[in-house]
């Protein structure tokens, strides 16, 4: 973790350690435990970025939960395209259900705004959003997640599910780009 990493010729320095992520994820799971009612929620992970956060978080839940995923795309390199594509799985129904929406990061806010709209249109009874990282300074459309792991400055990060053009998702810690 103490060493910088290089991906596609760009340098990233250590930012949030695997241990910090692990401790914060356990704390978030305990907070969610208290927020969940009697209903069995669907833990809906947003692919690809939330793969590791989703899998660690659901294992820390003490309540019964169903697990589902969907895929969104909006980023190319370090830039958001401004348009969100949602691939909705054929076998996923959220009608009348409590959905725990699990995402890696909120940046412009467009993805979570688009997903919230889609979930409401498909009849979700309750939506609780939880993001590992929040970059409030990058917001273009207003969005406030219900639960946040870490608030971070507006700089590109990789690792623990987050990628730079396909690389870096498998790193256990989070790294921040070195500008320049
Ligand atoms: P938003 O729609 O702009 O809020 O961005 C959400 C998506 O953009 C996330 O699910 C990530 O896939 C991607 N993203 C935003 N910021 C970063 C970053 O710093 N590193 C890697 N991916 C990011």
C-alpha cells in the first residue's frame, strides 16, 4: 500500500488503505442494520465499480438480503461522458421492494440520479443508497447519498473496484492520481 502504482503511464499515490476501507465498511453495515425494517431488502450492486464494496458490505450485514446487480456506463478514461446507460437485467424485479443501492463513488451525481429515477419507475417501495466514496465538489446534478463511506476531494481515484480505463479494479486499497 505504501508504494505508488502506475497504470497506463499515470502515477497514483496511496490514499485509503485496505484496513481503513474494511473498518468503515463494517461500521456502515452496523448503521444499515439499524435502518432496515422487517422487510428483506435487495442489495443492488452497480457494476463494475461496486464489485468489491458490494461483496464486502453484504457479508457484514446481519439481516436477510437478496443480492442483485446491474451495469451502468458513463466514464471513459478520467472523464464522464455525461450520459448514463443502464443495463437492466431481465430477471430483476424491484416492484414493491426495498432496494439498497450500492455504488462505489458519486461524482457528477448523474448515475445515482438516473438509477433512482429508474428504480422509482419500476415501482421500488423504498430506496436506500450507500456509496463508499463521495466527491461533493464534483456534483453537477444534486444528489445526496443516504450513507457515505468517505468524503474525498475532486481528484480521480482507482483501486478497490474503481478503474482507470479497465485497470486498477483488483487493488485492495484506493489510490489518488498524481496531477501533472
Ligand atoms: P457520476 O455519474 O458522475 O456520479 O459517476 C459515477 C461513476 O463514474 C462511478 O460509478 C464510477 O464508475 C465513475 N467514476 C467517477 N469518479 C471516478 C473516479 O475517481 N475513479 C474511477 N471511476 C470514477
